[in-house]
């Protein structure tokens, strides 16, 4: 079977194994079984995590390929399907196509009966990435597995359309509550309208422009937005409370505490801000020689990651990490999610060239 056929078949196989967030255990067991059946040194690392190729550190640099098992909820897009050019279905782009590349790379080392690599590749599979960072299985894995923290580079195989995406934005989610005093809508001067207060606060937040920030020649853009709003009691009642959801994406040089302080300064003159989650940003790691080697191996375009990814969790653990994967970010979480077969092949061949050059 050709490489393209192997990768497409493996991707479809993984798509057809349900693994929505918090329900990844069956897929983790399946991948572990496939790897072990193929002679790969793989083990259950607990809490929907699987490790392969990391049991014994050699003298060569250690590079971890990392990918998450979970998907967002289905939208009538499972089971998957295959056509001449792509594999379609839930998680195909984010990120079961990448998992297929990881599995096939691990199996290939056994099939060829030797190892031409100048780099040791390890494989890290984990769950609950699509949820809040506080629920991620990866942070606990990095605490339990000290050997992972000695890696020289991590390639997080998030959708990047086979470009290298460096760093990532931090991500704050917060609840913004506006307070007033209820009353009859015929006599609004006897009440305090929480929705009107919300309108003033949201208008002020809407005046904050996107803020471009450059790091190592890559441009990130800080943005803050209201993404939900609710309020009201009845058609003839002035409301005493309105609630909005705020999302703030912050640049790699801000700490979580600095980001929270900035957002509070902006919002708290108008209402109470409760931080629901704060996932840290990650620095640009393109100066790492192994990142440069990966860029050269595939002649990769290099871009800023205008989103949050687990490179931040690896950065917190003191490990350089970059994003590189076959999925197209524009396909992630869509109803007709798909990944191109040629993109799978290009990703596989780039990592193979990176390891064996």
C-alpha cells in the first residue's frame, strides 16, 4: 500500500472512532493497541494519555511529536468518508490526520527494520485539549513524566496547513456582570438599568483597537471581544443584572497575571469581572536549532500562531515547542471538516526528512 493510501486509511479509521472531549478512552486504547501490534514501544500513561518511543533517552536529540485525541462535538459528520483528494469527517483536520501521521511514522521505524534517524522521535498522545486548559490531560502528564521535560523540541501537530506556526496567544475567558436596581419600566427613573450599564461598558470595550505585536519578525495581534450577553426579567421590568462573556487574546510577552490585570482595569469601572480561565501564551521558539532544521527540511513558511495551542503548556514546563501539522486551520471544527491526502503525505515526508537528513 502506498504512503498516501496508508495515511488516508489511518485517518479515516481514527475519524470513525468517537473521541469527543471527555470520551477519548476508547480511541486511546485503540491507538495503543495499533502501536503495540506493530512492534512499537508504547504504553498507557494514564488519564487518556499514550506515550511511544520515550522509554530510553539516547545520545541523539529528542524531539516529541504531540497530538490530542479529542474532538469538538459531532455535527452529523461521523462516520467519515474518503474521496480521491481528502478524508472528510469529525476531527479530520483537528487533528486525526495528524494522529495518523504520528502513528504511521512510529510504525514505519519498525517496518523498515532499522533507524536512519539523527534524531530520536517520541510520540505524545493526550486528551481533553478542546476544553479549558484547567481540564487538559497534558499538564498532569508533564508532571508525572519527568523524561518528557528533557526533550529538545516539541512539535505540536495542530492544524497549520503544513506551515510552521510559532508561539501562541494567551486566552482569557471572563464573566462580566453589570449590576443595577429593578423597577417598573413605566417609571425607569426609580430604577437603575443594568442593561444600560452593560451597553456603556461594552461600548468602551469595543473602542479598544486590535493591537499588533511583533516578536522575532512575526506579528501577533492582541484582541478583546464580548462574545455573549444576557439580561432582562420581563418586558415591563427594568433589569437589575446583565451578564456578558469577555474573551481576551494576549501576546507572548504578557504573563497571565499581567493579562488579567489589564482586563480588570478595562472592565471593572463598569461591572464585576470574574476570571473563568486564563491559558498562558507561549514564546516564539524558532531560534531553537531543531526548529530551524524542521523549517529547512520542508522549506516551511513561518507564521505567528494567532490562537492558543498546547505549545503554551510545554513552554510552562520549560520545553521549546512549535506548531506544525497537516490540517488546515480553516477546516477545524466545521461541519464539512476534511484534510487533504496530499497534505498528510507532505507532513509525513517533512518530518521524515527532518529526522533522517
